[in-house]
C-alpha cells in the first residue's frame, strides 16, 4: 500500500510538471486529490489494513496530499507568471515606431496673398467689402463707363448669364456698390473671384483680383502712387522699385499701369520677368468723373483713386509657382506646401 501511495505521488508530480496551462494543472489536481480522485480511492482501500496500521497510513496519505497541494500551488504560480509574460509580450507597444501622421489644414496661397494685402492696407485705414459674382450689366460695365462697343463686353471675353447679367470680369463693380451705398470719405479693399473666357498656362477662366478705392477731398496721383509703393514694398521688400506707365481704363482718368522690379532677380532679368527686370502688377488711376456722376457723387467736392491687381500673379511671384492651373487643381501635394 505504501508503495502504491509513493508511486501515485510520483505520478501526480510528473503530470503536474507536464501541465502546459493552469486549466490542465487543475484537472490533474482533481484527478488525484478531488473527491472522486485517486487518493480518495486509496483511502477506501485503507479499510483492508489491520486496525493498528490505519492511523500511520492515514498520516502518510495526508503528508503526501499536503506535498501535492504545495507542489500544485508552486506550479500554478509558475504557470501564471509565464501566461502573464506571454500576454505582455504579445501586447507590447513599440514606442520607437513613428506615430500616425496628423495632417493639418492651411490657407490656400490665394487666400494668403489676399490676407497679406488686407493686413498691410488696413494699417492705413482700408477695410474689406465684398460683392456678388453674378453682376448686372450696370455694375460690371455701364456705371464704370465701359461703352457698349468695348471689347471687354464681347462674348469672347465675358461669360453672360443672360443679356443683362454676367460673371463679373473684374472687382471694379464693387466700387459702384460702395459709392451707391456708403458715406464719404472711404477707403475700401474688395477681394474676390472674377471670370473671363480665357485659358492657357498663364490665364485661367476663374482668377482673383483685389480692388482698392479711396474717395476723399483733394486726392491726387501722388496719393495713389504713395499708396501703391507702400503696399508693394510691404508685400515684397523695401528694396523694390515701382514704376507707373500711362495707360487707359474707361473708369479712371488719368490711368496708369504699375510694375515693380522683379523680386526674384532684383531687376537683373530672369525667366519670371522675361529678362526685362520688371513685373506688371496692375492697373490704377484717378476715378473718372463719369463714374462719380453715375453714382451721384459730387465730383466738385470729392475725388478718388482706384487700383486693381491680380492675386494669382502676386502668388506666382511670391512662391515661384509655374502654372496658374495648379491653384484650382486641389492637389494636396501642391497645397500642403503652404501650410505652416
Ligand atoms: N479693373 C481693371 C482690370 O481688371 C483694373 C483696374 C482697377 C484699373 C482699378 C484701374 C483701376 O483690368
């Protein structure tokens, strides 16, 4: 009997050692030490022993059972530790991996240039006005002294919605809305999208302009020049020079176009300025008395100047953009270069 007991104990220990998980270990414990287990069977056999041997045998059985219980606990702790280690290593986070990239939005280069111009001129009293993109003939043409036979009115140049409505071809109609509705004196900036039937590498049917207008008493060409030099030197650099060339616009008189020394080559001549050293920026002039008359402003009392420039052109110069169509293609690889 004693022998059988020793064998059974060894067998249990051996099986405990083999167990691969805590569940299996527990099943083995039940098999040996449980109510219906092997040790219970042996206890029943005890009845066959002579009476005097029974207590000794009973003691040995208890010793073996305690031994197995202890071995079980140790084994269980060991397996628990292994399971935990496996769990930790399978769930490990590699802190050296790069994190998920967070992309941020940003302003479109056109908006950046508009914002800069507005910031600069707001320092000398200008504030922003907006106008509709579908304009009546009056605002886009007639009130601006653009006669019926002017080439700008041609179907080739202008998108007509119907015979008396067009997609505005410039931001100058905002001059008219403002003169009709607001008190004088005033200084306004009117940025926005404009439309012309034109499309190639440097012309887009949809582009942007910003219009500036000042109306006050005793306004001269010198005030206009000073304002434009102030704007361009703040926008590019104080080193650049500005020149004015006589020109013609129906809504200004006298009229001029203005250029600045190429900010890229500083006037030496390069691809951007077509080797001339100068870049055309926009048009300007003193407000034609006919425009004041059309908007019922007393031209004896008030004078003014206006200027308009193309935003895409400013952005092209500032950021060295080669194709005007990139502005509207919405390619994030292009646009994300302007996020800071
Ligand atoms: N509206 C003119 C254009 O689109 C620019 C301009 C604005 C000229 C204001 C003079 C005064 O070409």
